[in-house]
C-alpha cells in the first residue's frame, strides 16, 4: 500500500529545493509529476505538508501537559525531513514551535529527563552545520543538566562530538544556573524563499510504505 499526497506544485517547488529539482530537472519525476519517497515516514510527511499549508504542524494544539517530550521528538523528526527536502522556511517555523514548548513549561511540562535521549537519537544524524545540532547543545545548557547525574550506561550513547561541543559551549556561556531562555531566531537558517506566485498548479507526491491513517 502507499500514501498519495496531492500538493500544489508551485508551492512545493518554491519551498523545497529537493522538489524543485525533482519536478523541473532531468529526473523522470519531472515528466509524470509524481515523486516517490519509499524510505520516508508518511506521518512525518503529513506533518510537513500541514506545516507547508498552514505555517504550523498543529502539534501544539493537540498536546497536553506532560507530553512535551513526544511533541519535541515529532518536531525533530519533521525538522530532519524538512532538511532532507531542503525546505528552509519550514525548518525555521519548527524552531519556533520547539521554542514555544521548551519555554512554556507551565503548559508543556519539563523535558529535562528526556533531553539526553533526544541528543542520542537525533544529534548524530544532523549535518555539522545544522542549527538544530547547536540548539540541542543550548537546550542542554538551559536545562542545567549535570552529566554526572545521567545513568552511566547511557552516556556512551551520547555522541562524542556533542560532549565536546557542550564543554565548549559551557565554557563560553553565562548559563551556569538553570537558565531557561533562548531566542528562536538565533537558530534560523537564512530564508531565501522568493515571492509567492499569483497562481499554483497541483502535483501528486506518492509515499510508499506506511498505510494512510483514516
């Protein structure tokens, strides 16, 4: 089975360099206007498209106190997908949503206990220049997590380069207490999206693997 997403082609190409190349280059997809993404998760792609059309993933309207961990996990996965699709605007919007969750603890709860798991799971898959890598270091500092309190068996799962970057950031940071603020725009990518066209066509994007949820 496969999931098929119908998307306005010009909107998709304007936001994603990946789709712009696929649909306007020499790939076979440029002829039939269907891009197959068999390795990608349909639920994450669906969140990407929700973000594309509405400017939000809608996750913040669905989560309640105590489930911020799951929301941030989902946002990181969407961010990685947006990075793959070369969608700068979506990546910046996702940073805004992560900011809202991590700074509004009264609504979304405390994520400190889960942060080491985020680092172990996501950090190694992000390019060295990716702002989300830098943000994970900053979130650790904001949370004031002491590496000594982490289970010794879990520490080897944390990437060595994260620990090096964390040590460097600590030495240059004033956040030696439980400082919980950071500025979202400091972790934006440069947005080079052109002006919106007056009209848009449609395009089908097919995703094979996970069935569509009803």
